[in-house]
C-alpha cells in the first residue's frame, strides 16, 4: 500500500528507489554466496627437494660392509642410478658431499671409485649439516635431508643443536 501511494505521487523517484533496492539485494546475495569459481594458478607447483649428503671422509674407506668400503656400499645401495631416477620422479634431488665442509656434487661424481671420493682428513658432520640446512628452503613443503655417514665426527660436536634447528624449520633429517 505504501509503495502504491509513493508510486502514484512520484513515479520516477519510486522506480529509481526500486532499482537501487534490487541492486542492493543482488550485491548482498553475491557476497553471501562467496566466490564459486577459483582461478587456476598459472605456476606449476614446485616439487619437494630431497638433499642427500654423503660423508666423504677417509673413515668411509673402511671395508666393513659386506667386503666393501662404507662409501662404495652407500653409493651402490643408496645412490645408484636406479634409486636416484626413482627419487627424481617425485623430488628434486640435490647431492652434497662433505668432510670438513659441504660441497655440491653431480651424479657423474658418484661414478668414481670410493677411494677417490673419500679423501677428507676430517669429518665435521654437525657443521656440514648445519651449513646445508641454512641454504635449504624450508617454505617448500616436503623438503628433507638424507644423511649417509658412518657417524664419526672428528670434532665430536653434538648434533642436538642441528636437530633442533631442523625441527624448528620443519625439515626432517633422515640418517643412514
């Protein structure tokens, strides 16, 4: 009844008010429904990274692994072409050798004899793992570190601070 009276008295103003009310109802309805179509991201999702650290200190030349040196056993068991190819299907694989300090490796370096690989005079596991952790991107979901070592740290440093730093950054360290 009220709208009929105002329509008769002022038809143009009533029509404008009606259109404004209808627009307001549509806007509120759209806001309450929320977005129903999410745009697809244009970037390809980043694959998780697994960083494999191999101890290259002289202690890895000990021949106590099925008549093989420790380093030859680690390379043949964990770092062979098939295993790295399998890991490469799901992860970006980074190879790092370490004794006194860490250094990047290529897959081709693993083809050399273990006596050529394990030439470091000291093994500083805690420092090498700590340095490697500092360059890893912990924002990448799935980032992990695999440590292949005999566990003989010539500096006798505790791994506890390194493990706590890794846990704080949500980077698991798997030790073999």
